[in-house]
C-alpha cells in the first residue's frame, strides 16, 4: 500500500465521519526500517514519523533532520527514566507516558531544559498485565497528576489487545479523554486505522502498511 493511498483512505474516513479533512495526523512508524525506505517516504514529502526506541532514533534522525526540513519525530515505545533527557533532544512528542515516576522525571527535566515535548498518556484499555499503561480505573487520577505537574498533556494513547475488537478500546479511550477535557487521541495502526479515524483519532500510527514488512536481524 502506498503512502498516498493510506492518506486518501484517512481523508475518506474523515469525510464519512463528518470530520474536517486533515484532522487526523499520519505518523509513519519507521522503527527497524531500512534507511532507504525512510528516505523514500521523506522524499515523497511526508514529515511526521514515529520511533519506538531512543537509541535507534538517535542513530537515525539527527542526520535526516539536517537533510530534510520540518521533520517531526514522535516516541511511541517505552521510555526509561534515565533516557528522558536524551529523548528531549530527539522527539517532538512522547506517546508512552505510562507511570507517575516517568511523569515526574519529565516534569523535572522540562524545568531544567526550559521546554518539553508534547505528552500523550498511555492507557492500558485491555488491562493486559504484559502491557504498559495505566488502567482505565486509574486514568482520571493519572491525568490530574500529570496536569498538576504542568506537563503539556496533548492526548491519550492506547494499543488494543490483538484478539479483541479495537473499536471498543478506541471508544473507551475517547470517553476517558472527553471527560478530562483532552482532545488528542493516538490510536489506530496499520490494520485498524480507519476505525480509529471514524472514532476521532487525531494521530494514527502506521508502519508496515507504508514501509513494508520490517526486516529484523
């Protein structure tokens, strides 16, 4: 599937859902992708990318940002507290703020650095023990804690269980966001991004559908 086809499908779903065209941002998930594939998407004019690991992003994006203007990179994967300062220099947004300790560390370093990436709070909508994110029952408290830390909370993020209907999780995430006055919804991936757009996603995270199957070592 081509980048332009995915963008067209997003716009069609926005129209179907009576949403403004362009209200959903497409994050091209470039983790573990050959650099030539990433450059090809950059050359097509796309400028919003997602990475899962600080170390991989550090080895890739500083040079690419020198070559291509107006590139924005978002961290989608887990963030260790000892990597927060490095993340500040690499990412425009962090989608995986999933625990109070990490939120406190981000707030402290934001004060020291004088700036902060946008923050998305990860909600474990499926209550899966192996997944990061706060449980839905604790989401309101966590959101209030992060706001009290003066973090720039731009939205919420979820990764639905692989064996469940994702729309149920997207609706739950939207409900939590609405009652807390949060507008951003980072939800939907290659297999379900259209359903996410229909339910109000502001950011969809699409990797293999754009770049092809990942090449793991």
